[in-house]
C-alpha cells in the first residue's frame, strides 16, 4: 500500500478526504449522504467542539487509499468508538457496530454539497453551540434505537 501523501486519482470517487498530514487518505463511491451531528459528551470531547459531524457510509462505498493501518482508535463498552491519524491526530473514518463507516464530514477535501440529516443528543449540547439549520433534533439517541 502506498503510504505517502500525494495526488490521487479521484476520477472514480464522488468525494475524497483525509487527515492534515496526508498519511490517511480515502475515497467515497456512491452518493454522498447528508451530514448528521451528535452532541453527546463523547463526541464533543473527541471533536473538541460542540458536536461531531459525520456521514454514515456503507462499508463497501469507502475505499482506503492510504493509512488504514496508521490509525489509532478508542472504544467504550457502550459501542461508541473513534479513530484518528496516529501522526497528526485528525479524526478518520471508523466502523460502527453495524459495520457502516462513520466518515467525519470535515475530513472531506471539498464541499460535497449536501445538507444536514439531523442532530442527536441535543440535550447534551452546550449553550455556546448554536444549531443553524432546520434539520430534526432529538434530545437523546436516534429514534428507533
Ligand atoms: Zn495525519
Ligand atoms: Zn456522540
């Protein structure tokens, strides 16, 4: 696997992304979904801000270009988990309990032009984090779970 940073052929991808140092790179195939925000205390701490912002991607629609094994990770018994570039610390895509990838929306290279799907754990949101869209909001976890 090519572990160096550099230009990648993005022709076949609907979006590409990666970390700041360039060690971790990935591409997405298929439609880029809307962005979901989680305001729970774990996601706040992992992101360092009022929420995280992720896109839920089918596992077969994420293609690692480099650095899949250069990620650190941490998980809790609840099933919450995160992963990050071992060198620069940026959050990177990681697989949730269902096998789907959670892709940090801010890790994409460009603007995929998608909207917001919703906000969960809004009850844990600090007052300084202001929601500026009209997507659905839930005080706790996603409905139906
Ligand atoms: Zn990095
Ligand atoms: Zn969360």
